[in-house]
């Protein structure tokens, strides 16, 4: 796409507003799921409170029985001449059995109280997340309305490639900052909560070794589910915004992504880097990381490849990236003429590179894999 052509601005703006609208809908879906989880936990909390009330009544009754059993045991012990050996044994056994039952009921009560406290903390965190999601939806709505009402006049005020490029870079920065903020909020909220629940479950397992086996099995299953949920949340965080990209830079972030990609999809992905690792401008690092991410995603979804090579060379004046797979390949012209999601991914990669004054080239032949070459001046 020729960025100097002002007639293309409407297309660009439509895509921008579409992305913002989709982001708004996705956050709305997250808010709905959070609200559903909030309602579910509220119902579960009510059930637990009712269970605690009933259990307290049982504990009080058991304490009365335990008290009477102790009195009887004291009486038997004091007047042993009135009772035979079998009576004394029965008194001791009965008192011991009641004490064990009372201890188990008290343990169950404490377990329910701890679960109640955890659920109440979860409700507070979910309520905070709902509030943040509502604010994000509201802010995106303001941006969306502004774009719809005012951005149509930009084409008359943009003069030259530099202004268009700065606009594109600003949009990318805004999108990535939003992703970064959402990722950190999820990391500081649900992920930490799940980690605490896992630790609590492990602690409860140690305490409940003397309890019935079904309780322990249930907690073991809960522990495994929470661990899996924690892995899923952390994966979402990395997809939204890999923290290593901000902390260490482009090359470590891509290396980490390729390692996870290889483990997740079973594709033999090889990453090779030449040159000296130097930090690039944030917009450049973000754009190049997203291009690699999009390309590898296409390899997994469409290419049916067994091997993929990612080669990056960083020089003083430019950085080049080569991505090659041995997959099924495709007819580039046919794909670009179709307005489908695969074509949109290719356009998205090309536009990210062009915004940074780079060059993007893709070569593919059906049955012979695909080769992507791109270079960006730095």
C-alpha cells in the first residue's frame, strides 16, 4: 500500500476503528466472563456460609456429647469398683471416638472458613477487575467515537510520508501500551491469586492426611486444575505482551517465544542470530516481534510444516529477518485476492514493516514451503 496516497487513508482509518471496536468487544467479553465468574463465586460463597452454619450446629452438639462422655469417663475412673473392665473399656472407646469425630468436624469447619475467606478475597479482586474493564471499555468508546467523527479530516492535513509514518507508529504504540497494561493487570490479579490458591491447597493436603480419602482426592484434583489455569493465564500474558521484550529486548523475546512455540506445537523451530545485540527503538522492537509472531502463527495454522528456520542478522544500519518453512506453501496472488484472515495476516506484516521504512518480501510455491524476507533500517 502506498502511504503517500491520501485516498488510502480511509481504508487505514477503517481498519483502525475496526481494531478498536474489536478490542472493545473483546474486553466486553472478558468483563462478561468475569461477571459470570463473580456470580458463580457468590453462589458458592452463599452455599459455603450455609454449610458453615450447619457445621457449627453439629460441632456444638458434638461438644455436648464429648462433655457428657468425659463426665461419664471421670465417673467410671473414680468409681472403678462399680464398673467391670468391659464398662471401663467402652467408656474410654466412646470418649475417644467422640473426640476424634469432634476434631474432624472442627477441621472441616476450619477448612470451610479458609475457603470462605479465599472466595471473599477472590470476589474483591474480581470486582476490581470489573471496574477496570468498565473503564477500559469507556475509554475505548471515547477513542472510537472520536475516530468516527474526526479522523475523516486527517487526509486533508497529512503532508508527506513522515506524518503518515508517525501516525502509524503512534497507533502501534497506543495498541501495545494497552496490551502491556492489560497483561500486567492480569499478572498482578488472577495469576497471583491462582498461585496463592495452589499454595493453600498444598498446605491443606498436609493437614488433611487423616481425613477421609475422598476429601484428599478432591483437593488433589482442585490443585491440578488450578495449576493448569495458572499456566493458561501466564500464556495469555505472554501473548498479550512478553515482559522480556521490555526488559531484555527483541532477540531474547524471540528466543523465548520460539522455545515455547517448539514445545507447544511440536514443530522443529530453529532460531539463529548473527551480530551484536543492541536495543532498538521500542516501536521497532514491537513491530518486528509481532511480524515474527504472526509468521510463526501462520506456519502452525496453515503450512503444516515440520521445520521452520528463523534467522536474524543485526548490523549497524539495519536488521534483517528470514523465516523459512518446509510446509505446503501457497499461491501468493490467489491468497492476496481473497479477503480472508490469512491474507489479512500477510497485509498486517507488510504494513508493520512499511511503516518503519522497511522492505518486506514473501516467496512461496505450493508444495515447496514459504520464505519471508524483511529488513528494517535502524
